[in-house]
């Protein structure tokens, strides 16, 4: 099984912008050292092409991203300053999800150690997301004739608003988002199934809600492939999460998703999504546990 990484495509970021990106190199190092890594190759992905990106994003937005002509407001909305490195890394991260999706069809599980950029809309980026990798990947595999239908299972603590908007009216991509009701984005879009949780929700309530959501979503989706956005940010120590899941609870969340997909006969393309704990090692611990559960499920 291939595990795709993008941390070698480094962004030249000012000091205040570096933290969200610092976890990726640390995660790859931990995966390389993990006892279960034997036989699983770590590879850099190909960059997503303009044709692939155009399956989710408007040509004028892609032109502004490529040329660096985004407005100051658009740059602020994304949260990173524009640079050629930002464009390249965003292409590679999306390419990694495409590759993970193809790998999932071959091996049952495919893994991108980045991705989950679910706040990107057709015509704008938002919340550290430039391109919507899950929608680009789903539509690329559809265009290639590899799948007909997909489901996005989004367990990042923030609603996948860009994904919901992009897939509104698209009956071939089912969107499930389980997230904090009062968290960013403050103006929610409508997913096929939204499971909105109160601040302070802990393991038991979360896992029960997730189980109910999966039991509704998987039969309704009738999918050939699942995209799982894991997210480390529902953790109780996350700065921006506002939920109270423990690391053990998050690991059980991962097991539940992989087991539900296994029972449904669904291959899974895994992406990491968000994580904003004060200590990078806590974020990496959670992501590493997710990757370990994915490998165990493969």
C-alpha cells in the first residue's frame, strides 16, 4: 500500500503562519518509524492537473490562484499568503488524495498524510484550504470510469461547508459532516446529512451520534468509494475544537468508520484534515493513531 506525503513541498511562510503546516513533516517521520509501516511505501504524489482541479473549481478562480492575482480579501479568507509554493503544495495535496483514492480501489485503503481541505468552494478558498481535494478526487475517478458514486465522511470538528456547497444537487456524491454546531464556519452550508454537536460533547455522545449518522448515510449513499476526513480537532485539548473527545475516543471513532465501511464493502481514501492543539506532538499522536487504524483495516 502506498502512503502519500506532501511535507517535502515546503511553503515559505511567515512565523505566525507556520504552525498549521508543521505537523506534516513530524507525522511522516512518525509513520516511517512505526512498527506497522513495513511493506507500506511512502511516496510523494503527482500534482493535480488543471483538468482535474477544474472538475470542482471555476476557471477564473484557478487563474487567480495560479497567477497570484487573488484579492487581499481572498488571501485573508484562505489564511496563508500567496506564493508559488502554496500553489504547488495545494496541487500536490490534492494529487495525493486522487492517488489515495486510486490506491483504495486497489488495496481497500489509501492514505494521504495531508488533505481534507473541505472549506474550499468552487470560486474561493477558505480556512487554510485552497482546493477541495475530496471533490476533485471523487470527480476525477468518476471521469475515469473507476467509480459512479462516492461518500464523504467528514469528522473534522468544522463543518465541510465547501464540500457541501460543491456537491449540492450532485446526487453522485453524498456528504456526511459531524461537527461542532457553534464552531467555524458560522454560516453553515447544507450537507446531505449534518450531525451538529453541542460544545463540550464527549466520547459517548459523539460516538453514538456518529454511529447513527453512519447507519443512515452509508445505505443512502450507495457509494463505490468513501473519503474519510479524520480530523484531530475534536480532541479535548484542541484550541479551536470546543468538543471534549479523548484520544481513546478518537481512536474508537476511526475504528467505527473503517469497520462501517468494511461492512458496507467500501474502499476508503483517508485524509488528515485539521488539528490545532497547542502541542504539535498531540496533533501528530492523533493523526498517527488514525493512520495505524487504517493500516490495520487494510
